[in-house]
C-alpha cells in the first residue's frame, strides 16, 4: 500500500469512527431541562456506556444544548473528566430532588477530575457549554425541573 492509499484509508477510518460515535449519541433522547427562566435541551445518558462516552469527540454544541447524566442512584461522590472531549464545558451536579449541589468548569482534553461536593448525594450531572450556568446567574441551590425519575 502506497502512502497516498494509506492516507485515504486512514481518513476513511477516521470518518467512520467519528460518524459512528455521532450516530450513537444522536440516538439519545433529548428532553427540556428548566432552571429558573432558562431551558436547555439535554441529551439523556442513562447507561454506563452512554455516560462513559458522554460528549467525547464532539466539535460543537449549541448555546442551549447539553447532556444530562442520570446516574440511576444517589452517590456521595461523582466525578467527571474531559479526556477526548474537544469542547470546554461546565457541569452542574444535582441531587435527586433537583437541587444543584455544585458547578464546575472543565477544560477540553484534560485528565483533571471535576467532582461533586461531598455535602450531598448527587443523582445527576448536567453538562452545558462552558459558562452557561454563570452567564445565566445559576448557582448552587437552584432547582432543576424536568429531570427524569426525580423525587
């Protein structure tokens, strides 16, 4: 195989892998999540595989779009990281009643751990474009509405 053929093959594989990841993520249900006056259209990741993939390899996100990670059970500590995630994001950790526990800003392609505050059990994590929460003056204690299976 010559160099040109090898480059063409590598490009085809990259498009196939990227297309497959995007196609899998597009199958996630999208629900409106409301916090105060603001609504974000959130893809809902409920399985371990969906939560592990998260927003990896995405090159853009709409200004009012995000991803909701439903952990399925309350946990004392939940952490997120940005390995293979190309976009800067903010994440809100939310308890099972819908109250935001803490919000963390995350930089792309880092291995830094961004964790929930140990003061409360967390059930959900809502990722949004970097600064989405602060731009809308959403802070810990705010109530999130529209969460699936919230108590």
